[in-house]
C-alpha cells in the first residue's frame, strides 16, 4: 500500500516536467486542493463521527482572506504569508466556537446548526460589498511565484502530501485514537475518563484550519473569488468525495477528490455530444445513491475489507470446523 | 470504621416516581458488596447515581470523605470509581486490544498527545494484553469487538474497567443475558479480581446464589428503599427480605 502511494506521489511530482498539458496541470491542482479539503472533512466525518453541513465556511474564509489581502495590498509573498496567518487565526477561532457547540447539539441538530452558520457567512459575503464586491466577486493578482502553473501545481502537491502525513500522524496519535473511540461510543469514552468535548474541539479546529488552507489554494488557483466558495455545493462535494473514497481512511478522500474532479471534467466535455451531460450533477446524484446503497464503506473501505476477509478466511473456516 | 464510599439519604425522583429512596450505605475499603433486589428495585439507578450518570435529587455521595455528588462521570472515573454497564458498552468497530488499550491510555494520563504515533507507547499494548489475559480473552485480541460473542463482550467490558485501575469497581450485572455455560467463566474472572485483594467491588446481581460466597456483605433494595444490609448469612435469615424478595426463591 505504502509503495503504491510513493510511486503515485513520485509520478505526480515528475509529471509537470515530462508532460506539458496546461489543462491537465490545472485539473490536477484542483484535485489536490479538494483532496486537502476532503481530508479535513474526513477527520470530522470518518474519524470523530461528527456530521457537519457547514464545512464550506472554513473553505470560504480561507478563499476570501487570501482574495481580500491580495486585492487590498501588493501581491507579495509577505502579504501572502499574512493572509495565511489570518486564515489560520480566523478558521481556528470559528471552528473552536463551532466545536464548543457540539457539547449541546448532537448529530442532526449539529448538522443543521453548521448549515445555518455557513449560510450566515454566505450572506455576510454577499452583503459586505465594500469588502467582498458582493455576489459578483472580484479578481486579484497573485504573488509572482505562483503565476507559473507548474510552481503552483508543485506547491499544492506538497501541501497535500504534508496534510496527508500530518493527518495520518494526528489520527494515529493517542489523541487520534480517542477520536475514533468517540465515533464508536461517545458515552463509553467519557466513562473511560476522557473529556469528550476537548477532543471534539481539537478535531474541529484541526479540520477547520486545514479546510481554510484548502480555500486559500483554491482562491489562488482561480485568481478570483466569489460567494460560491461559501455555497452548500462545496460542502456536498467534500461529503461526496469522502463517502465515495471511503470514510475514515484519508487516502479515500484523495481518491474520491480525484474521481469527482475528473468525472466532473469529462462529463462537462461530453456536453458537446448530448445536452444531458451539461446537467452532470444528475449523474453525481445517481453515483451517490449507488455508493451509499452498495458500497457504504467507499472504495478504500470496500477494498480493505475484501483483503482483510481473504486473510481471515482460513482462520474462520477452521473455527467452523470446530463448531461443526 | 473508615469508609471509602458513603451515601447519605441518596434519593432520585423521576416525575412522581421515586426510584431510589433515601439510601444510606457505607462501603469500607477492599470490601466486596453485592446489591440484590427484584426488577425495578432501583439497583441500576443507584449505580447511575454512584457513577455520575444521574444526579440525585437529594442526598450526598462521599468518596474518601470528599463530597463527589456534583462530579461528572469523567471526573469520578479519574477520582477512582469505574463502572461496567448492564448493557454491553464497548467500541464495536475497534479491535479488542484497542478497546482495552484506550482504557490503559486513559489510566496513564496520556490524553492530548497528538505528535507521536500511538505505537510509541508500546507498554500500553503490553499492559492491555495482560488485562486481556486476566479475563481469558487474549486469544481474541485482533478481532473486532462487534464480532465477539455476548459473554466475551462482557469480559472485554470487565477488562476495560480493570485497565482503568480504579479503586472502586461498580459491576452492573456482569452475567446479564448470558447463557448458563458462560456464567462460570465470568465468576472466575470476578474471583480472580477479588483474590488480587486491592479493589473495592460493588456488584449488582440477580443470580444471588452465585455471589453469596463471594460477598463480604449484601444489601437488598426493594422499591428504591434499602431493605437490609448485612453479611450474606444475615440476609438469608432476614425475614423481611425473605418475604419481599427471597420468598419465592427459597421455596424451590
């Protein structure tokens, strides 16, 4: 498994030097950005068992922070770093507050709350015209370093790998193991002597900040930002990616992001052939239903159960013999 | 007599129904106390009060002379009161070893470490294995908890509880819903714990004939009230107890 990941990573790293297709690079950059976003969502959904419908708010905060900083000040690296810092502080603060609310609100109540909170941010972005230029959004210039698509592609790749490694370590740390215990049985975790709320806040902040970083990269890749970054669609994309890829696996989020982005791309291209493909969202809906019905554990989850079963089978058979 | 756990006039009322009615007990250290009583007598509710799942409407709970009535379940566990549940309550999609490892981790006070890999704490796994061995479950360490048989799950529960190394063990019907063949194994585990001699155990049990020889004292709850509290022999002889609860049992 690790070998495959390394080979793919090396391949992606070398790709821009051997194959010069601007379109593919841009598409892959998009995949990386959404991988980061989907992984941050997976930390909540797959590891801690928190269902949030408002994850787009962190994404949007990141995108708007970057956009506004780049528009208001000179597009230099210093300003870029300042924007990153602002994003981390803002998303950290908001996700801390949201995490606090998990104390009182469980499952779907929490989901509704996050939905309405992100709606609030959407309205804010629409109405605060002096800052955000409302619904139309605005374009901005980016630091020189990122104008080159290859550079930016590499940056996104590196950030994605870093986020993957950080989250891998995070979820395998003693704290991360407690998160999974919370997902399994919150009450029992409590009676083992863990302060469940602290862990939920930790997961929420971690996930929020990483989603903000994904938002930053998204804004830079488009050099444009409008209110769509706060839209429900963004959260739904993350949900779709993690579920198709396999919740609680991290790598599943990356695979899911790749699949969705590529499928999106190809389906829109097919629109020339038949008008139905312009409504590609219909297909996503169908895929989504099929996955939830037949592969509730997603691609990675299903694959790993299969290989696990193969390993276990001889042992199970032996037991059956004894029982028989 | 120095008591480890003491309750005074402990009561809880749900609407108009008083589930636990002015129960005052005191349990000395290293004591094995059993709670018996018919269904609905308030045994589990009494446990919930002790472990903090419920807050009493009246009365106080003292642990080592300290008032813990307002403590949350988490804080009570940290203070030294661990409990098992009547309904099996484990982490279903984690392995058996991981279930116990989490408890060991909590006991070791490693709660917010997020930089190192959990395998760095190898001792946790070794300790968890020891606990599994004590409850005769070490051969199942790799399977998911949800794949265990009912009796095994109960053993796992007990292992998790033991791993917390709390002074007090509250065992809520450890043999509930178990087939008769499985019961001796659990009793064996409880006996082993008792033989270690460093825990205070409070046990709820229906099958009272099994626990009489284990218990130092037995208390009888009936309709939320403390009917009697004494050595197993005293309880067997006690007439009120016999008529209220044991009557049917002795006729057999």
